[in-house]
């Protein structure tokens, strides 16, 4: 006759509900009854169990974003046990974020050794209700101009990524005091099996390595990057694995991240300069239709100094006059509003664009320039 009577199971359940693990419960019952109580038998009886798994299995399962309920189902344990047992593994760090449904997800990323990050020179704040309005107050210094450079559509990890050009621009930003940057998306190629074009066959490295490398490459200028937002190449992983690689990169480098179009204001020497930046979603091929895509937000916003879009791998810096009401002086003013389409750091031959006869893109950067006297313009480096 089995020793596991209902009284044993009832007592086991009571001890377990007090917060003990099944292993501890089994040890306590063994002392009470004088015969060995098996904790695996208790787990099977209650169709639960603690998340006592080998570290390599936990790393493998958490290589993509997992919710607590997914973890509990996979390891056949209760939700509260999964919450208590999800932890960092040696050589990895546990990262918490939210999926597209707003549910908390967990991922284990390899630990990255970073140098001590420098502190930004500006004071930063974000609209407190969660709206994507970022505010930067720069110190009053002796500069005559600040250059704010979008580093867009880098596609790091693609076999046609222009590594030398990219590194030259990073060094320029690092070594020039009055040059700063922001990241409008598609920083990494991040190709998956279901991606459009050559997908993984055009990549030189896997997405996890691309993220790891990019964190180290950007670390020297992290204190000079004002914000970052994801492009469609980062959104791929968010949709498929519940992880946004751009968000994780920003978490490591302490860069403000916005999963939305960015409304940014720079306050410097008594002047404010407004930016509107989003990655873009157009498939336009002609210059005119590309410009239409860039200026689309101008239809629903007040005057901003720079409207900036990436995605199309081209260079357009078109100033548009806008009538603005000056309430203080009761007059109408014509102010320019720059429409900026960002170049890329991706070559042409050997890419999906070349295969389908799309127009070659333009490489490099543009710079949004703001001046101490309130003037502003765009430098195309032509």
C-alpha cells in the first residue's frame, strides 16, 4: 500500500502554500513521517513544480522574449513559481521589457563589458504623461553652432554595410565637441528568415552578434546621442520574438529610447529648436514622392524647424516656408521648415535594391545645424 495518502498530500499542499519549495516540503515531510518523501512525486501530483532547470536550458528558452505564463507552461510550473525563479545566469543578464500587447517579457542577453560611459552635457526631461516629447537644455557655452546628425539606416551586419564610412563618422562625432547625433532606426540589419529580400543570406553575422557589436561601437559616443527610435529592421524582432534590439541597446548605453515618432526640443542660449523624427514607412521610388513622404507630418503639426525621416536611403534637404503667427508682436512671419530625408550606410550591388532594379541610395549623413543667434539650416556635406 502506498505511503502517499491524501493526508500526506494535504499536508504537503499546506506547507507549499506557506511559501516553501517542493524540495523543502519533501524534506519536512521526510522528518515528520520517518520515510523519504520524493519532491518529484509531489510536483507530479499537483501538476506543478518549481523552475529548477539547467542554466543552458533557461538561456536557450529565454533567447527570445517570454512572458511569465509562457515560462510557466514550458517548464511545467506555476506562474508564481516562474516569477520567483526567473533569474540571471552566469555570463548573461536578465532584461525586462514589454511586448506589443503591453505584457512583461523576459530575455537573457550575454553580458557586455563596457567602458565607463561619459555623462551628457545637457539636462534632459521627457513629457511626464508618457508622450514622446523630449526636452534638452544645453549649457551656455562659447560655441557658435551645434550640429545634430541623424545616423540612419546603418544596416550593420549586412554584407554591404559601409563599415569604413560608418566608423569615420563615429570618430568625427566622438572627437568634435559641438557635434551630436540621434538614431532614426535600421541601425542593424537584423534579418530573420521571413524578412523581405535576401534576408539572412545577405547578412554577415547573426542578429545577437550585431546587437553586441553595436553596443560596443556606440559606447564612446553614447553621451552624445540624444535619442533613438526603432526602424522596420528592429521591429522585425519585436514582432517575432518580443524583443526590440534598439530598446535593449539604449538600455545598455543610457540613451533615451522612444517606440514612436519623436518630438524633440533643444533649448540653447535662449532659443528653442524643434525636431520631429520618425523612421518612415514609404516605398517611394521617385524624388517627388519621397519628398511627399517626408512632408506628410507637416500637415498635422505646428511649425517645427526640422522634420526628419529615414528608411528611403536618399538625401533630401528641402526648406519649406511656413506662415507663423507672432502673437507677441501681432504680425505674420515666414519661417523655414527643413524636410530632411536621411542617407544610409548601405552599399548597392549585392543588395535587394540592386536585384529588383531600385534606384541606388545615397550614403553618409546630413547635419541639422542650430546657431547661437537662433538661425538654423542643414549641411549636406556635398
